[in-house]
C-alpha cells in the first residue's frame, strides 16, 4: 500500500479546507486534491498505481478533419515507466516501438528510428505519451511542486463532471473532467505549442465504457481529438495486466531499414 498511501498523503497535504476569505486559494486546492484522490480510488487505487505492464488488443480508426481515413486491428504492449510496442495488421508485421523518448518503426524494409520533428502524427503521439494518465497519476500527483486547481462543475459527453487542472513544476498542465458519480475521468485535455508555427494546439482524450479488469478500471473506448477534430479512436477487445512482459519486446534491434526493398 506504500505507493497509494504516498499519493493520497500528498493529495491531502493541505489538511482541512480553509474558512477565511484570504485562504480561498488553499480551499480550492484542497477541493481539487480531494477529487483527484477519489479518481485514483475509482481507477483501482493501489492496483492502478502499481501496474507494471499490460497487453491490449482491439481496433483503431484514423481520421482526418473528422473524416475516416481507415483503421485496423492493433496489439499494444506497455511496460512501466516508458516502453510501448504497437503491432498492426493481423500478421503483426508492422511494429511501432517507443522506448523513453525514442521511436522506431519496423516493416518488411527493416527497422528505422523516427524523428517526431519530421512527422506531425508522431509528434502528437509522443505528446500523448508525455501527458499519459498513468504518468500524471504516478509522477505529478506525488510531487510537492505540483499545483491543483478546482474549476467547478460542468457537463461533458453527457456526464455531470467536476473540472480539475493540475500543473507540474515545469508549468505543464492538464485538465481532467471527472464524473461526479463514478469519479472516473471522462475527459483529459492539454495544450501545447507547435514547435514550428508556435500555434496553440489542444489534444483531448475522451474515455468511455469503463470495465474493472484485475482490479483496475479500464476504458474500452477512447477518442482522441486534435484542435476539436476527431483524430484517433480505439476500441479495446481484451486486456491483461502484469504478465511480466519479455524485455525483448522493447528492443528495436539493428537499424537496418532499406528503402529499396520491394
């Protein structure tokens, strides 16, 4: 219970809500921390905070300006803290691998390193990894430099929600819309700047159809939007947690990409 206790202790660090006007800011933070603590409990508490790996299978759709651009099956292997392997097609012959801040792709032409600065889709995916819910829950919540802001009730995706914004000590922020009844996250939003144009970009993730699997609440449907346009959609068909994934799954091997291969 040590990880859960640490997170909940940090979330409750401000004690009881303040009652004097000059301490409204402290009361606001305490309200936000309480909502986040309830969310962690709803996600699975200790089971959620101590996950070591997962295997997920399902289908994904790709959209451009809200219109379908196709999709297919996927298999995702994840290992804490920063390893991911995505296999596409039934033959599992297209693989995207993410190890920390490095990205690789393997096809019939071999394996190559990928550069997020040259691929907008990859850059967005790497941003989503950086702002992943498990990263926020484990690393941000327990950091004493993180600030919590309660932004009031609202309505999102036909759910009554409470809005909480969390900002870390690097001035990175996410806003969570937490279901008033289930305490599960309905939506997560973060804003970044395009490195080339400096335009403001907003990425939203919407979670739905939650199921309890091995003690962990897991969304079966996830929608991703970019600046208001539907961008990605994921439907989960099976999930397994803590199966002690082999380290070889996250080894890119030799970089032997050959563009001339037919």
